[in-house]
C-alpha cells in the first residue's frame, strides 16, 4: 500500500519506521531538517510531491492543534479514493470534519508515547480504533496494531474522549499539580523520585498535546473529582482523624487492587 505520513515528529517517524518495511511510505513535513533520519522512505516537503505520489492512505501525525489544518492543506492533492486518518489524542470536532470532506476515514489513538513506552515491547500498551471509521481503514489499523502486540479497543468518538479524560486527564493533572509545588532539591525517597521521573517524562511531551488532552470537554468533571477527594483528605489530615484515614485508605485500595489483593 502507498502510505503518506504527515508530520515527522516522534509518532510520525515511529510509524514510518514500522510501515516502510512492508509498504511504500512517504513522510511529509514542511521542515526538511526533521526528515533527516528516516530510511527506506520518500521524503516530501511540497504538496505537489504528494499529488504525484498518489497515496492510498494518509496518516496525520502532526501536533494535535494542527490536525485539521494539516488535512485541509493536503486534501486538494489527494486522490478521491484515498483513506484519511488521524492518531489524535482528543477527537472533539474530528467526526464533523471527516463527514464534511466526503472521503473515507479512519480515526485511531495509539495510547502510548515514545517518551514513556518501550517501543520494542508494546504488549502492555493499548490502542483505540473509532467504531464509526471506514471498514477497510479499521482492518488496516487492526493488523498494524496487532503486529505491534498492542491491546486493541473499539470506541465511538464520544466514548473515546470520555475514556481519555479518565485515563489521561486525571494522571496528567495530578502530575502537573505535584510538579508545580516542587523545588530543586535532593530527596532520598523512592516514591518521590518515581513521581519526579513521571513528571519529567510528562513535561518532555509537546505542550499543545498536554493542553489539548486537558482541554478535552470531559476533563473538568474528572479534575473536579480530584479536587473533591483532596478536600476530603486535607480535612482528615488537619483533624488527625485516624478512623477516617483508615476508611479512606481502604476505599483507595479497593479502587486499585484486585479483590483478593485487598489488605484487610
């Protein structure tokens, strides 16, 4: 298959490396410096080159803020039978845009980032495929993500964003709040160091990606849950209420541990 990848960022180059062994792949970026380290791949910086390539599938990997803008720029140069796709972390507005183009589309979300994941072993990672997508497009990504040993889930556009608000917005917000009260120091605690490593990894991600995930319309409700639980915990701590603390810890363990692992 002839595949065009838009955007030579971390995920764009990763997918290019994965796909170029079995497919004819072109990588497009307006900055030629970002195309230096790809192999077995056509490098493109002009849309006229895209038109000549005639891709059968386009995978849009540009920064989330510019996903629709990148589609709009490339669309006039694509064959009408081309399937267009994205890997955006938040899907708000994408379904309406796709339907306005009249083209076949597939929307997915590989739920790992090159910053955190061990890319040669993704068996503990997941990917979401949007159920409203084109049948052939879904089949392609099921094969691709299956070959990477990812755990595959299928959600609607709305279900995806609600799930992401729970699985990403909560840890992102918690980590950002933790990091916001830190100051440069050496602390021997193992838990502290682990939290710091997570915070450093998170803050190495693209600022627009972090912002858009937190701007997910379902995020405020989840973050309000954090605020409510922090208020409860603070009250317990200020009153040194041992009985309530034990109840709070029991509830937390029940949330995160299998029933047979719960401490009595």
